């Protein structure tokens, strides 16, 4: 179990890095947006970004508000 936690910790940090590099939190500061809109704004493959955002939502960094839409949480809200 410890090995799984160590591995998942690594990929979560990688997802945090990607979201920070793309400025996802800044794009969400005015409210929930669809993954497709975020992908278009960042010039990133939509399905890949969706996977990253779902991973981050699973640990409370973002929240999935409706189908393929994400928003900030208290953890990421300025």
C-alpha cells in the first residue's frame, strides 16, 4: 500500500505542475469552465487535460461541477 501511495503522490505532483504551468487556476478565477474551453485557451489536447483535472479533483485541488466542467476549491481560490 505504501508503494501505491508513493506512486500516486508523484503523479499528483506532476498534475499540479501541469495545471500551474498552464495557468488553470487563473482561467477559473471567474467561475466554472468546461474542459474544452480550458483546453482551447491553453492550446492543450482536451482529453489529456480532462484526465489531469479529474486527478486533481480527486484530491480536492479542483472540483468537477458538471459534465466536463471544473472550478476552484477553497484550496485553490485566491
